């Protein structure tokens, strides 16, 4: 199967500083965008550890369900 449906002639998405939740566990790579979470204190959905607020340079993406 082919999962990359972006056309080769399209420009890449612009990068922006994005607030994220990042898992505090050394063994886990879990993270999620803050604007896609509903809680102020997040638990990692992969391992259950606490998550801390961080920032990453990611492709721009908006959450249409966010108020």
C-alpha cells in the first residue's frame, strides 16, 4: 500500500514552534500536540507516566475541533 499521498510538486508544510506534551519517562518516546489534548495535566497514553510541557519545531497543523 502507498500511504504518502502528498504530491511531489507541493511545497512542504511551514514549520512553527509548537507546544507539546512530552513523556517524562526515559524509556518512552510518547508526545502529543497541546492543542490536541483536553487536559492541563496529561498522562502518557503509551506508558501512563506524567508528561511535561515542551516546545518543538513541527509542521503547521491546526485542530478544527478546538474552541
